[in-house]
C-alpha cells in the first residue's frame, strides 16, 4: 500500500497523554483539511508525521473508531468518516430522553449544597467564556450537566450521557465560534440553574429542553452543511424525536 500524501505537525511532549494528543491532532487535521474523509491512511504514516510511536496512535484511532469518526480496513489502514447528521440527531434525542427527567427530579429535590455547586459551576463557565477559553469551558459545561445527572441518582443514565458527550467531542462537533459564542452557550445554561435554585421543575425542564434542542439543531445543520448533501434538517429531527 502506498500512503496518501500527508503533512502533520509533530506532537509536543506535554503532561497531556499522547493518546489524547493524537486524538486532538487528528481532529485538527480533519478540520484544517490536512486529512481528507475517505482517503486511506496508515497508522505508521500518522505516527511518523506526529513523531510518536505507533501505540498511542493506534489507541487514539481506536477511540475515534468507537465514536464513528474512523473506519479501519484490515491490513490496509484507516479512513476518516464524517458523522452523518442523523447520527448527531440520535445522540441528542437520547440526551433529551434521559436529561429532562433528571433535571425535573433535581429541581424538586435540590439541596443547598447542590445549589451552591451549580451556581459555582455556572460562575466558572461565565469566567471561562469571558476569557475565550473554549477547552476549559467545554469541561465545565460537561461538569454542570454531570452534577445534575449525579444528583438525580441514576448512575446508568449518567454513564450513558457521559459516553454520548465524549462521542460528540471526539466527532469534533462544536458550535463554539461557528454558530454561537461561548457567552451564548453559557446564557442557555443560566435559566436551567436558576429554575433549579427556585425549585421550579417545569421551568428547569423547559430551559434544558431548549438548550439541548438548540445545540443539537445547530450541530445537525453544521454537519449537513459540511457534507453538502442538501439534507432537510427538520425531517431529520422529526425522524428521531417525533
């Protein structure tokens, strides 16, 4: 097999694991056009370009394969596979099914300790948004949702949502700086937390529904636009939600 042309920046040695650095490097290469969906690449080639051993490259690619972004071909290499809009819509349909009952319960049964945690997390997100720290904001965003799920007491739902959010992250799906700012995203979380603090379960559910639906809609539209398939995003949503 002749490797497809590829020029990637060597990976810097930092405290972050090499596997995570490989994942980030591949996602960045896909976004920049250095790695093209459908083209066959080899693990050896990527390892050489990044200047690392093949082991973290394989581990990183396996995680991306689990998320549907990479497809391995036996004894040949791998190809980048763009996420289909329908797949992204399915992720958010599951999130709606699991997170809305959770936030209703938390709003009914919230404690002063939880309220303090949620408010502090929201404040941290606001500071990260103002600083333009996308990576930190994303982690804090995930932490806020996880606090709600943990307080609801359903560990299985919490695990499922964590895996789905990881899949979304590995797919490189983000609305930040494409269709809304970090401040916009943070503003969507504020009414969710405020409703929990006021023990208003209906308002909490409505606010979280708006946030999840808005995020999912934007990501489905972005995926459809990136692939130029001319798909009807409304039909996609109807097929997975209604």
